[in-house]
């Protein structure tokens, strides 16, 4: 069973978290680890919680971005942010959210590269994770 935080307050909490991450990522080109840990800690307060499903969601979202940060480009903050969202969403929604945010990123990066001819351009990732969250999770919130 995929667990998500129930209720409109949780929806607002996670959305505000992603907006804060987006603002810091655009301004500073980093995602604050305390913001990510704050979301995970707040989600621990939900009782009852299926922690195994949360762990699976964290790992499904965290590991691909961690490997990208380790061997390619990008930062560990993006991996932490995706992992925190995965912790809240559970495995199924974290996989969909990670995939859709990566697809949004790829399309926008392709447009930017085609328009500017700058092949080394990097974009902040948090806005795309926020867009995927708003596309997938918000309309289907329980």
C-alpha cells in the first residue's frame, strides 16, 4: 500500500517545502539539506505511518539523483530533495514524480540549448520537481 500524508494541510506543507526549495535553488543554485530533513521529520509525526513504504519511496527517488550527482552533474541537494518527496509519497508516486520531473527538465534544457547554443548549460532542478508534484500529486491527493 502506497502511503501519502493525508489531508489538505499536508498538501500545503509539502507544496510550501518545494516552493522554498525552488526559490533557494534558483537564487543560490543549491538546495538546503535542512529543508529536506525538516520535511522528513514532519512526516515522521504522522501516526500511523508505513515506514517501509516511505523508505522504498525515499530510495527510489534518491538513488538515481545521487548517482547522477556522484558520477555526472548535479548536486546532492537535488537527491536529498527528491528523496524527501519520495519519503512522503511512497514508492509508486515517487517513481512517477522523479520520471516526470526529469522529463520536464530534459525538454526545457533541450529548448534552452537550442535557443542559446550553450551545450554546457545547467538548470536548477527544484522547479521541475515542483512542477511534477503539482501535476501528479496535487490533483490526486486523498
